[in-house]
């Protein structure tokens, strides 16, 4: 273990007038006391303020590790904050849940970026948080949606639940539609996020409502039954009308950020959230085409969530299915290890229930 790089780094900082109050030293093992003393001596930092941050087997152990070395005390002292002792009971509960699972489930994530799993990092973490809340280890199996198009859906047979996350572009979208159909027909718990909701609606339109050529104008602009399309105008949260068209700037024409959603009383989504109003974060351009809502409703599809002005579909579900919910928003962005997220918690619980049955 070498201290010279740290000494030189601090020397460079001091040469431009910055004197560190605290040094947090990353390493693959605990910083020995003699090395800590040497760093303190040559950087003019209080020895106790040289914090060791070694590798740990769980990221959730880090808050307690830093607190045990009084990092919080040094920060509060530096800024003259008069605050009570930190309470890490919630973090201790997270660690207990992580270390003492009562079972495990395998959830298939069907997408087209599976060779880069960090693309789905937020969803992965939300599933892990839900596993903590259910005292379950969540194993994620990545499945290429393009493979389903060419090889069929046999690779979905052993899964306890299926999740189709968001995405852009037409590559692999037919495989995602097949995935939603498989989950619907075989009563496998299904969570659709953003595009995952849209493909579920396309499957239902094609295979239940009889609109065999239904599609999204994002992937087939000439489809005779555009059940998903680009909405030309809508009201934002402040009541202002926003406009867009197919040639509009991509980023500037998205529905972005946290928005109010109304849930229909008595639906599965409302029961899961325990509320008739929720706030979830959005990042999409295409919406459910309202011209098909009545026809799809008569075919049995439930529109259980609507936008703040109740003009746009936010959540769909299927009544005669153990757990089939899909949302236009991104619930993974609101999940935390301490609180989880109700949608993911219920989804993981349903996957375990299927496994047991």
C-alpha cells in the first residue's frame, strides 16, 4: 500500500490554495494505522480525519463504515451543525434483509441491450430493493428480444416473472410483443415499463381485441391501427399547452419528470399503491391512442391510471390475470433500498407466489 500518490495529490491541492479537512482513502483493504498516521503527517490533515474506505461485499455497509470512523462528526463540526446522533436503524434493517433471505426468484428482463446490463441499472436496483422488502434474492436473467423473434419463447418457460423495460427504436420490438403475449396467456407476472406498457397494449389489441395489424407509429408509421401514436398536444402540470410532431426535437418533445397520475379505485394498481393519486417520473414521446380506448376496454383491457388531466393513459392491467400491470412512467427512478417501491415489491411478491404454486 503506497501513500505517496495521496501525499502528492494533496500537495497539488495546497499549491492552489485548497487545504482538505478530510481525506477519504479508497483501497482494497483497510488502511493500516501507521499508513494513516503517515498520510496525516504529510498532508496536514488531522489523523482521525483520514478515513479508510476499503472494499466491502455490500454497498449498503458503507454508511455504517463511515460513521464508525466519525466522518459525520467531522462534517458537522466543520459546518458548526448542532444535530443529534445519526440513526442508522433503517440501514441496519436493509443489511439484515439482504443477509437473511428466505427464498429466491428468477425474473426475466427482456430487452435489446442485454450485452450492456448497466443500461438497466435503475431497474436492476429497484428489483433488488423489492427483493430486500420481500426477504428474497432476486436473480435477473437477461433475454435478448431479437432471439425471441427467431427462436420462439421457450426461454421464458422457467421464469417466475417477466419484466419488459423502456427502450427506443424498432429493433427487437416484435420479440417484446411476443413476451407480453406469453406472460398474458400463461399467467406469468408481468411488469411493463414505458415501452413495456406499449408492447403489452399492442399484443392485447392484436390478439384479444381483433386488431391484427395494430402497431405503434414509432415503429410502423403506416399502420392502419395506430394504437400507440405521437400525441400532438397536451397540457403540462402548469396548464400550458405543449405541441410536438414527428419532426420535433426528440428531447424537447418528451413528457419528462415527475407528474401526477390518477389511479382508478378498485383496480390492482390502486390496491398496490394504496392511493388513488401517485407521482411518477416520465421519459417518453408516444402515448396510447385515445381513439382505441373504448374498443380495448370492451375487449377487457383495464385502463387503471390516467394523467393529471385524465386525458392520457398511464397504467393498464388485465383483470383475469394474477399480476399484469404496465405503466407509461418509470417507477424504478423512485425506488430506494430503505423504502423500496410498491409496484416492484408487489411484482416480486407475485413472482414468489407463482413459484410456490
